[in-house]
């Protein structure tokens, strides 16, 4: 969501209350969580692959707060609020996913709310609305403290600083296709199940944490819970379950168990980790429990799905493998990268280019060569050629950790303490630039391909395929692109000459790769055309006509423009097949 966020002081033309949580004290905690989770569900519906930042949805969220969704606009309870919002330009938003997560985290951490549901009136419901605008105010206070001398002081490094300073606020502006995400998680589970070393440990972990014996059964239950939680009428994600379903209740209780992590203060950027919600993305509403059902609210649908993938990877490591000294972090990272992530990408490419006679695809062992005076080295993860156009790609499964300072840059001093060279090395950029691209003409004769084509001038498209959505966001992608060019220039490597032209770096998230598979397979789209379009819409030469933000456009926006259907590959659509293998 790239819109401008409306703050309390802008909407009400007066300073925001200092103690904004006090606005809510006369409203029960369960009602607050249900209301804000409903807003979050409207912004991030499980039926969509994109966040919904439309003005229509913003208005719908206002009406959710004021319990006004059953009335016509003419008979609305909140006409004055709707009228005031209409005075703001269309790019101004009242509600964001980040603000909802921020609010839910704070409400969960507090307990001094009213015990019973009051007789609601306009004033009480407006308190929730005011509180969320106060959250916007508090978030923006962290975001607004750029110094006008920062750019002069940092020069070209300003864009790198800009990327990491905005990272806490931008890291949740993504979502993904739920079917593709589940398929990716299922593939990871299969790899764990088929690995002789990790299989007994993941089985023990699930038994210890969730009291389940069978990994496959656990996955099925979570998948059905996810889709069964969505109420189309209310557009709210909640779960009503019968008390006799004891095994499922144990799982859901674990996923709603409150960890009581200390709530950082507003000046601490760790407040944006939302660890309490990530760890336990459900909230058990005991006041709604009855003889016939038990109720759980889904706080954030993406975090719930992440429990089967990104967060599950980390939970398994931090809660089981590391405390029991089962293996090293490198061992676990190697399994995720080499045994799962790279083969998963390879299968996507193989399916995408199946029977494409014009496309040459090489990967992994096919790209390991022993050059003179060197030992065997893998020079690229993936090589794709169409005529004289070549993609050289590196894949990185790492997720950005919360403890290395990259997510907590408040000022230039914080930025200057970052180990940026290590960062670019860990996330594949350094290898892509200094080995995969710069040494291409040294190892190209070893590639099993038409050497007559490779001996002529070629166009190289450098690509990073990443696991963490943060790395493919606009600000971070821009920092990577600029650093990639810097690496080439520092090594006196020409961007264009008689034997090659190097295109700007592209960063593609694994979820985006999944979404393009079927269109590439059916030859409706060409991956090189996607890349050319990305370079076209981010070309700095267009800033004068379209504004500075064009350089922050991402590959996700390319796909949104060109692929409206077939976001799920045909081989993925039939879920039942997953459980037969």
C-alpha cells in the first residue's frame, strides 16, 4: 500500500491524545480485537493475491467500525465521518495492515478494558476510529524524522539508507496467493518428511508443540482451518469449532496461546516485529465460547499461513533444533536452501519452459565448472537463454533476521553501524555481480549450449530470486540495483561493450515466480518481456514525467499488469493430489 496515511491531527485538526489506548478502556477487549481483525480482513482478504487499498474498501472499513454495514449510505450512522474522509484526495488512506497489526499488538498487551459489552453509540464506536488514527500518528512520527541534510551527507548512499529506514513500515505491504503459499509449504513438509535426519525431529516437534502424531494430518487441519475461517458475509476470519474436536482444539489453542512478550515503546522500532501475533496468529474469544462451539478470531491471515512456512521454519529452529543442539544454523540453512528452495525453483522453471524449444534452461550441477587455476565452483544457480538474451539468476532462501539492526535503522548513526557488505554477500548480490556476471565470459564455454550464439553480443539479465518479501519491496530493490551497478563499476566491468549488455538487476520473490508459471508454460507471456517491462517502468529517465516513486516499482506490479488469471499453475490446482504423493 503506497498511499498517504491520514493521521489523527489531520482528520480532526487538533493534536492527537497522548495516551491513545485510554480511548478504548470502556470497550471490551474481545470487541476491539474482533473489530480491528475485521478491518484487517477487508484490507487483506484471503480470496485475493493483493492488499486492497481502494477507496471503496476504506469506506467499508469505516462502516465496519460504526456497525453500519447493513444500512444504506443515505441512512448511515457515520455520515459525518464519511463526509470528512471524502475531502481527502483518493491516494489518502485511513487504514493499513501495519496499523491494524500495531493496534492488535497493543490491545492484546493491555488488560484494563471494560468486562462487558456496553450499549454502543456513536461516541463509543468513534473512539475505535480515533484510536486507529492515533496509531497512524504514532507510526508516522517514526517515519517522518528524515533530516534535510541526510541526502547531502550520504550522497548516493542515501537511497540505501532510505531503504532500511523505511523497512519497518514497508515490510508488511505484501500479501500472496494462498493456494500457492500452501503448495510451497506442503513441498517443504514433504522434504522434511523424506529427509532421514530431520524427519524424526519435525515429528517430535509437532508432538511436543501441538500434540499431533502425523505431520500430514497437521498440515491438512491447518489448510482446512484457513479456508473454513472466512465468512463471506462478514468478511471476517474466525473459527467456530465443536468442543468434541479435541485434537484440533489443542492445535488452535497452541496457535492462540498468549506469549506475553514485552511490548516495546513507541521509540523502539522492534515494536514492528509483531512477534506476539506472528507466534500466535489466533485469538481465543472465551466470552464467545458456548456449549456448542469454541471461537477463535484470526488476527492476520498471512501470519496464519506463514506458520506453515516462513515462521514455521524459524519456530522449528528456535524452539527445537537450537535448544536441543540438534544441528548448526548452517546445517538448517543449507537444508532449506539446497534441499528445498533451489529444487522448488528448478521445478517451476522446468514446468514453465516445458516443450519450449527456443528456451535453454540450465541449473545447479550443470553450472558447476573447474576453470584454470581454480577449484570446482557453481557459477550460477540458474541460466535461461532465449536467442541472445540470457538470465543469470541466484536464489537465496534467507529471511531477514530481527536482531542484526537491519530492521531498526532510525538515523544515520544506526545506518553507519550496519555491515552492508556482509548483507549483500548473505543475500546473493555480491556473488551475482562479482562471479556470476563478471566472470561469465570465462565460464560460458563450459555451458552446454550453442557456443556460436554465446560468442556474439549477448544481453544479460541479472536476477535475484528471494524468499523474503522484504527483499523484493520497492525501496530495498532500488538499493540492490544501485549496489549491483557499483560492484560492476568498482571492478572496471563495462555495462555495455561489443560482447555484452548488462541490464539492470531484477529481484523476483518466489511467490511471484509461482504466479507466472502457468502463463509462461502456455506461452502467453515471456519472462524476458516481464523483465524489459520492469526496466521500462522503473527507468530513472521517466522521473521528470511520473515522479520519483517510479524507481520503487516492483516485479509484483509487473505481474499485476500482465497476469490477471492463471496465478495458480495447473499442477497445483488440485489440492487432493498433494496428499497422494
